[in-house]
């Protein structure tokens, strides 16, 4: 008979269990930290899309007839490619570029604005198409052409002539 006791699981497997356990704890801590950053800061889209200014610019582009004619519909906007987005209470600044894609092509939206007292004002919202053309989304819409009308009639004299005085009355 064999008098030596069988070694336990830990004594047989500790050489791979310790590194695997430590690596698992590090990975779990990293995932928790990543989830905290992503969800704590408004989601990954909140990190890459500057909130209200992004939605405003994308909405203007999606409703602009020139952009729709150039890119088609539906239009899909992507994450901020470059720029900066700074917020501090009711004040902030945005100067960013993000892509806009449609079935007919791609473009970049250039966005610049400031927030003061909780309200955004924009100095630039412009779509730059692949061919270099630019569409200013802040420009007032072009007036629509009115249908041609018949030339106005010449004004007519509406003054009435004074009646001629009656014939002089004869004296009796």
C-alpha cells in the first residue's frame, strides 16, 4: 500500500491558478472602470458627440434641401473626428468636425459655437462635401421665386369732373 497522501487540488495546480486569478481580477477591475467612465460621462456617444450642438447641427443638415440633394437620404452622422468641446456649468465652447454619410456620398460638418447663460449660439455650421463645395446651414434660406404676374394696369384717374354749371338763370 501507498502511505503517501494524495496531494490536494491546490498543491497540484497553484502554478497556473495564481496568475489566472490575478489576471481575472485585473480584467474585472478594468471592465468596471471602463463601464463607470462610459456610463458615468453620458455614454460613449457623449464623449464623442458634443450633445446639444451636435444634435442641432445634424438636424439642420438632415433637413437642408441642398444637403439632401448632394448626399441623399437617410443621412447618418458619425463621431466627432476632431475638435474640442468644453463645458463648465452654463458656459461652454464647441469647435468640432464630424462626418455625415448618405447613399450618394459623404461630407464633413464643421461646427463652432459658444454657450452663455445656458444658451448656445453658433457662428459656424457648415457642410463640406467631398468635391469641396460648402453648404452654410446658418445662412437664411434663399427666397422662393414668385410666379410671374401680369403687369400692373396703369393707374386710372378716378377724379370726377365737376359738373358744368347750369345755364344762367334768366332774370324775370
